[in-house]
């Protein structure tokens, strides 16, 4: 069975990049949809990012939007590791 190629670090880097500079989000949304993410947690985080108005987009707003405890914990680590 052949596995689907994916790049975990690229997905994480994209999320951190959007949070660092929300102005890039309109360009990113032209290229990526939530279904393009391999890791379900990254997909949920990206969906949260898309649901938050750009002028309110930061890590706290995203964390508040997340409902799955495992995804919240993963996201907190992602944000912590990016500092």
C-alpha cells in the first residue's frame, strides 16, 4: 500500500506563518483548502483560522475556537515551539 505524501513541517510552518502575519491569509486561501492538510489537527486549526476575522486573528483567538482537546494541546505546543 502506497502512502500519501505529506510534509508535517510545512503544514506547521504555514500555520505559524499565518499567525505571524495574517495579511498573507488571502493569498494562502487561493492555494489551500482545509482538505489539503494531511494531519487532522492542522486541518482543524486552519479551519479555525479561516473562521476568525483577519483583524482578530491571533493564537489566542484560534485556541478559543478549537474544540478538540487533543488539537488544543497540539496547537499550544506548536505556538510554544514557534517562539
